[in-house]
C-alpha cells in the first residue's frame, strides 16, 4: 500500500495541507505502507526551491518522514510521452479558443440556463481550419476527452460516489504555452509510482471522477480514493493556504510544539479528543479513516495554544531541555523547570520566570508590615521547600494576617507578579540575599 502527499512549492506548508499530510502518513503507517512526498512543481513561475525546502523542513519538524520523494519538474518528458500517446488514441484533442472566447461561451450558456460545459468545438475542427488558426499564430491547448458515462467509486470517507461525464467539461490538461496543469501529470505519477490510495480534501471530489477516467485511459490500476472535509477557521471562516498566518512555520515561530499540533490535526473532524501527550506511535495505533465525519471541522488557534500549554505542563525535564535551550535557557536545571512548567504556554514564557529569579527586580510593596515581618523571619540557607512555610508562618504570627492578606503582599514583593509558580519552589532559587532585599523594598 502506498499513499502520497503532493504539495505545490508555491508557498510554505499551510495548516490544512499539513493535516492532509498527517492523515496520509497515519494511514500508511497504520497499514504498514509507504509514504511518498511528491513536489507538484510544474508551475515554474511560482515554484521555488526555498518553498520546497520549507515544506520538507516543516514535515520533518512534525516527524512525518517520507519513504520516497519525486518531483514533477523532473518528469516533463514522461508527461509529453503519455500525452502524445493519448492524443494518438483520440483521448487528448487540440483546442484553439482564446480565454476571452471561452469566457464568452460560458456567459452565453449561463444566460440560456445551461451549465458552462465546454462544447467540444476542438473535436469538430477540420485540418484546414486548424491550419488557418495556426497560421494566425494561435497555439492549441489540449483537453482530455471524457466518456459521457457514469464514473463511480466507493469513497473511504464519503461512501458511494458517482458523476456522469456529460455533466463535466473536458478538462484542459496542457496550456497553449506547453506547460502542464494538475490533472493528467498527477494521474501519470500515481500510476508510475504505484500509489494505491489517494487521500485528499473534498474539494477534489469532482477531479476524482475525471481522473478515474484518465487512469482507465492509461490502462492503469485505479487507486482507492478518500476525501476528507476541509477545515475552516473559527466561526466557519474559510482558510486559504496563501494566508501567511496559517502557515505551519508561523505557528512554530509563535512557540507551538509539534506534538500538540499533531494531536489536534489528527483528531480534527473526528469525535476523538486531542491528547497532546500522545506520541506518533499512539496516533498511528488509534488511527481509523472511518472516524472522519462529513461536516467541516473548525481549526481554532486558541485551542491549539491551550493544547500546547497542556503539553508543556506534563513534560519531564529531559524532554524539555532542548526547548529551554532554544529559548535561550540552556542553563536551566530540573528544579527550575518543575517550578515553572505549569505556568507556561510556550517555552519562551520561561524566560520571564528566569528573569524573576536571577535578574534585578523592583518589588511591589503592598503591605510593608507583612513584608518586614517575613524579612525578619528568613531562615539561614541552604533552603528547600520548607523555607517558604517557615517564612509565611512567622509573618502570620507577627502580623495576625492570613490568607490573601498574607500571601498576596509576599508574592508581589518577591516576584513583582500577581500570580505564578508556587513560592515554595521559587524561593530557594531566588535565595536569601535577594529575597531579603525585595521584602525590604529594594531592587534586587
């Protein structure tokens, strides 16, 4: 069994495309199959090596390794070879209309209440007429001639599907400038590389009816198809891959980790709850293409941020070291991580608490009496978690204050923050000298 993920390197990896890649990868791994990465880079004007490298980098960051890679730009000779054979058999035919002429035809059909299906004028041209048009300087574009019959398949997600070829326009497969469009090269690649299952977004459902006929015209095995609903943004808003804010690398730059992103994308469109602690092996074990429903799921960046926080809150120090180092906190130890992790939404947030502990801070003195009593009660070092309880109990005994009236002034003085990690964990790292100065209202 082999699946493929076929991005166009005309931009960075969009969150919707990342979901498609993940579903294909999980499907392949769950069945012991292969995952092909194919760059659909026939658009030479917009495809770039930088975008291709960016897609590879994002897939690798997600852990979606591929078994094989291909490039359409390297296979143009193969497409020309197959195109010539299909033309010779009558399945590809030349058309000479300009874009304006085609648009005029569509407008007339709509005005008459007819679907804007191509009228196959190219099939009726005589050799003399074609010669005249070419003498005018017109180069033909090429269309695939559809059989006017039902094309049916059992979709992995949508169930039985059927389209009649007479209700569809013969698709343009090659432009007048000789460049190839998506439809036919994709089929040639799937056939040549032995792709057995094509899983993609539901916006390709009509394309599938066309491409099944192309497989049949090539005498190739028709893959099993599955079309998952496209994701939307919050409130059902559409999501375009050209919106830079929806690129995977932008979420990476914001501090989102791979594990919570995988957990969310793997469960969008299913009844499963996303578990950011699940590793890729667990996602593979729990994957079933039949879990995807027909309604469009919503991708909410705020929900992803919450999953990211949950992931960090349960992360052990050994697994957190690389993230801390990337945030500039290579000197952080396990005590620091265990103290602050429950207050983080991303690794970069730890820098704030590192600064609270290790850098000069202007204290906020809300109750000088409480703070002075605590300063006077500071025990000698070394400190452990009991230092905080000793300090608080002494301040309580000296002032008679308790609850928020006791703890809030002490937190403000020691950290300058309204809330945060447990003070019993922070205080030993702050140290006696700095704690005393802050409790007395001095910057330290």
